[in-house]
């Protein structure tokens, strides 16, 4: 019994027509009929009844159909598993990441992964850390780069700290550079604020409230790129991750006192083993961060925490 014979059998069973089954299987109809006959001979029973041009399953065919489908599915699963073991020629990684990471370190890591595993499909979901935690818990992502501490009580997530980063005050570069800015100096200053769901928003609000004041918003509700553009336009200042300013010559970053840092972690669900493709991406990402740290090419204010 051959897998090809079973595939032809299933095609005929589902189309109830030998010519249509041959077209679906992309084989000549006489060859398909010959293979079906050989299968019937090997099994010792007819699989189809061919009466008056109608093709129906015999009792033997009815019994074989679910088994054949399962055998073909198992064979496909085996092929995929072996292909992954042989070099990840196929697969998919559904990755979530915050906009600051998408615009910064992640692009280079993704390029390295695509170079080594060009057959693996990459799907990147960009969003705030809280949104990504929710999508990860729902099974919509394989991995997510999120911000610690988790703003969730879901115990099913595994997190691995990979880097830490300074939060700085972004302002237009023509405002004059300062060595630092105290949290209290944000009082009364117009702030450009991220939408709800961004961890930077919550960190900024918490720092201001701890200093005894509520910040004043000039603009509220933006995504990362919009917030930076609004600051460039002079609408206000914003507390942002330091790495996003690397490609923004129109902006400068001023460190805060006391300093604000955030920790980035790679997370996955505890109850679902990451696919081999996802595991390979993790290895690529950690290797990239380790090498960048050793070469001194990490953005200013960013520190790698995990080693490959």
C-alpha cells in the first residue's frame, strides 16, 4: 500500500468521479485508475462501485476512507517535522513586539533569521505591551516581546528577560541640550502621551504621580511614530524608550532623574511548546543581542540581559 494510492483513493472518494479526481491529483486518468485497481487487489476487496456511471463507495471503501485520511495527514505531519529538523525549510513564526522594538533592534534580528531560514513565514503583530500579553494568552501569537512587570495575572505565560533600556525625555533638537531632567520638571509641561495599552504611558504616569502631580497632556492617544512626529512638530515633549531616537535626527533625548528603565522580555505560553521555528527565532534573537553587546553596537541606554 502506497501513500500515493491512498491519495488517489481519497480524491475519487471525495469527487465521486475518476476524471475529476485525476485532474485534482494532477495525474492522467488511466494512471489513477490503474493505481486504484492495484490498491483494491492488494486489499482484496473493491473500494468503489461503478454502476451506470455513478461512483460510490463500497463497504470496504467506507471503512478505508477515514483511515486513509488519517494516514495521509500523519504523513504530512511527519514530512513537516522532518523538514524542520533538516533545516527549517518551512514553518511560521507569529511574533508580537512593541513599536519601539519593531523600529529598532527587531528589524536586524528578523533580517538575520530570514537569511538563515528563508522558507519560514514571519508574521509580526505590532502593539502595546498589554495588548500583546492579551493576544499571547489567547493563542494568537507564538512569541511576544513584552515589557516587565506583566500587567496581567495570567499564570500561563513564561517570560525571559533579554534587555533593559533607559526611558528618556524626547524633545525637538533645537531646544538646547541638557545633561538631565528631573521628574518634577515635567510638572506643567505639555506632554505628548501614548494611547492606553502602552507600558511607557503607565510608567510615565506612575513616575509623575509618585512625584506628587498629574501630568498635563498636549496630545493624547498616539502610536509610537505619531508621538515622535508630534514632538518634532513642537507640540510638546514625551517620555520614550531611548532606542527610538537613533533614527530621529530632529529629536534629542534627555535622561531623567531619578532614572527610569524598562525591562524587555521574550514571552510564550507555558501550556504550549513553541514550534521549532519559534525556538530558532529565539536563538537568533539572543545571538544577535549577545554579539551586538560584545561589539558595542547596541543603541545608547540599552543593555543585553540574556545570553544565547
